[in-house]
C-alpha cells in the first residue's frame, strides 16, 4: 500500500496537534505540515467529522486532537474511506512492507519520535548560514539594479562582477566566459538549443544518463530535423570513450555528457570524452550540476566548451545557476529582450542570488576534501547497513567511481513508493530516483539505461547525504528501514 499525499498530510497534521498543548490555527498547522491551507482545511474537515480532531472557533481557536492513541489506520480510513480496505487487499506492495504494523502505530508514538533525517541532498540543499548572510544586504541596503548607471546600480554591478570573477577562478575559467542563468535547466536548454546546432553536420549526441532538460531539449531539435543520437552507458552507468568514438565516426556538431549522474552518482571521464569529441570536430558540453559541490571542477583541465552549474546543489540559493562558454565557442541567446550578460541573456540580474552562489561555491570548495571524506564514510556505512540487512538489495553504480554522497539502491521485489511513504511518516526524507521525475510512475530512464527491468527500477530508492548528515542519522535510517521493509521469504 502506498500512502496517498492526502493521508500523509493527515498523519502529519495529527502528529503536530499531538505535540501542541493548545489549539493550533489553520495557518500555523498548514505551515507545520507544508500543506496548502485549502487542502489542509478539507483534510481537517474529514478528521473532525470522524471525531479524530476537534475544531474551535473564535479567539484562541483552531484544531485539537481528540485522542493521542488514535492509530494511523483510523486516520487513513477517515480520509480514504472504504478505499483503505480495497487498497490493502489488492495492492501487491502490501506484502512488501510491514504495513500492518505501521497502521497500528498511534499518533502519540509518532509524536514521541524526536529525530528527522533529510537524505535528499541530491534534490536540493539548505542555504548555508554564511551564504544567507552574504545575500541579505542585497535585498535591502544594496538593492540597486546592477545595470543602472547611478551609484546604487554601480554598487550592485560591482558586487556581481566580483562574484563572477570568484566563480570563474574557482572553475578555471575567465570572467568573460561565465553567464548567469536561472539554474541548471535553463543553462542546459540554452546549450542544446543555441550552440551551433544549425551547422553541418546537423547531428548531436547526448548520453542516456542526461537530465530531462537535456533530453527534452534534444527531442525538440529532433522535431526540427536535427539528428539526435543517444550514447548508452554500461551496467555501472559509465559512458565508454570507445563507444562514443565509434558514434562520432558519422560526425556531430555537439556532444553532451553529464559529469556526475543525479540518480546513481556515477562520474564520467569528461576529459577523455571531450578530447574524443574535439578530435572529431564536435563541441562538448557537460552538465556539472550534481558535481559542482563535491568535485574540483576545472574547465581548463577538462577542455569542455560548455558547462552548466546550479547553486542550490551546493548550499546556495535556488533560482540561480551559470553557463560556462569557452571563448570562441558559438552560442546565441535563448532569452532575448535585454542587454544583460553582455547581451547574451536578457532579464534583470538576480543580484542577491549571484552573491549567494559565489559564496556557496567558495565555501564548498574550501571544505571539499574534508567533507568528501566524511560523507563517503557515512555513505559506505549506510550501504553496508542496507546490504547486510536486506539480501535482496542491490547498489546501482557500485562498479564505477561515484560522488561520495550518492547511494542508489534497488530493493528487488519491493515497491519504492510504498517504502518512501512510510519513511516519510517516520521522519526520513529520501526519493525514488530523481526529484524532477518523482511525480511520475514511469520507471526512470537512467535506471532503464543501465539495464534495470521495470519492476526493479520502480523498486529503487536514492539516498543522498550531505553537510549535515551524521552517524546517528545513518543508524536511524537503517533501523527505520528494518521496521518498514519486510524481509520476505
């Protein structure tokens, strides 16, 4: 059985009410559960109607929990109705997890749990406090438009120039080769759609491991008559230089292979792949979004023509990224209507985010070796705990070099959605493959590309550790998994 979003919010709301010593207002409860007020009000109406919660109007009013001994089964039945019995009977995932045990847990027992563990750092990271401090002045005192020619604007513009120079130096680029974007997806779209794709040969090659912003942009080009070919990895998730070289015998104008995969964490030999592409007259792009926070990226060493980066993957703000474009490499604007970014990318510069991105990359680079070693040890401990506890668990990408934070595990014969739902209720945040596609019930294209069948792909969970992960977190996750997953026969 997979807990629906409605049921998950209902359980979280009841837990918050159990923790509170007085009535909780709808706005406060919505914020605590990360649920929209409208949706939460509908849920609470059903819980009140079943007597699980009570509602009080007027000053000091709000919602209260009627009884801390109410079970998850009672809450689920209140919001799902008779569908609960049918789901438990018909859903094959019921036999794969300890659902019967979980349904009998009380709200009071859940509320008594004090640990919450975030293991989805590959999806996004919290903003570093020092990064936030660096950004704050540019929301108020230093609020000028960096394109304005008066004092306010020149002050902001100077800060942007300094940030651009710092980022460029950290990745081995020149300041004039760096263009700010709204994130990695925009940078990827920009390269695929605007980098020399109209020249002969009208063919590009992308890997089967790419983020949807690459894959779908390439699909758009295919619809315009440009030939798009896909180079597939081996079962470990590695793109063979020999395989790419054979494909390039037919010529290509652009090759795009990501540095590190967002789902299974495998790292590609970008330097060698780029050398081969150049030897055949093709330009080379790499999506380094997942690599920037844990690898010492250097565009001089790799020789790439284009590279995409996004700040929110290394404890910077969301909504800001950059595209490296080597001097002389062709690129036309994707977004027009302004002279920002040397007339390459229109739109008012997001000054606070630019400052935050530079600071975040500087901090990440300063802690790189120490943090990589620490996180790798934790990741390996988690991997051992899982594989020793569950004989049917298989680690994806284990035969290749991986980023230290990533652990992709296939729980054979189990349904990842069911497990993730229960882990979430227990206070553990993980994901099924990539967050960008987690709303889909289709198997991950990346997992399919490395040879997983549909059932195994749908049984795969991505654990991604980060700066604030502790040994205690790892132990808690292992023990929680043991309580959630049935060992089977």
